[in-house]
C-alpha cells in the first residue's frame, strides 16, 4: 500500500472526476487511508526525452543516499508508450545500468537490483518500493478530458510503497 502522501497526491489528480465503484455506484475515495507516512512524490520537469534518463539516474542516486545503502529497493520506471520504454532501455543498457522490461506475458523476477521499465498499463496490480512515472507531452498532468488518463496516472503513482517521482516531459 502506498504512503498516505503518495496516495493523496495521486488522488488530487482525480479531483472532480466520478469514479465507478464497480457495484453500480460512485466511489468518493474519502474512506481510504494509508497507515504509513513519508515524503510526497517528487515532481520534476524536463524539456525532452533525451534528458529524462539523466534525471532518472539523479533521482535514483538521491534515493540511494536517503537509504544510506541499507537496502536495495525494487524500482520501476513507468511510461505511456513502448517507444519511450525502448528509448530508455537502450540508454540504460549503453550506460551499463542493469534493467529489464516488464512484459505482459512474463512474471516480474524478485531481483531488486534490476531497474524495471514498464508501460503504465503493464504495471497495474504490481507493487514496487520506488516508482518513477514519466508523462510525455501527450499526457499532461492537468488533463481535463473524458478518457482514463488521470486514472492511469493515479494507478501508476500508487504502485509505490515508499517513494514516488513524477517527471513531466515538455517539448519546446
């Protein structure tokens, strides 16, 4: 279960939207609480996809410093499109970072030292210690539309048990 601060931030993305409770009613989300507390999600903005891997690496190093090397957290970077996923994978492999792509037909191996890369859809139902969600410029954070984009962002952020970061890519 995510920390209360992560859950509250993600819930804010859904403000003003009706959420189906799957029992014929609307879920107001006011009854849900997390018992654990910690930092709010880290919010970053960068100009393009080319700079995202360096920002991800910086976030991971900052988080590693926070842990003081006491444990190796299970971490996943989530994106909206396979094109972005493949670009990140190529970059990280070239820099020697051990990573794997979570595929729909494979189980996640229990190896925390491997950075997981996933689409937002694939990560549904999974949990990680740390999550970094990348929003490309076709999925702005402040969407006000009828699709499920805010729901997908909510689900992605709440896959984190302890730390979450949101990176918005803003092409110029």
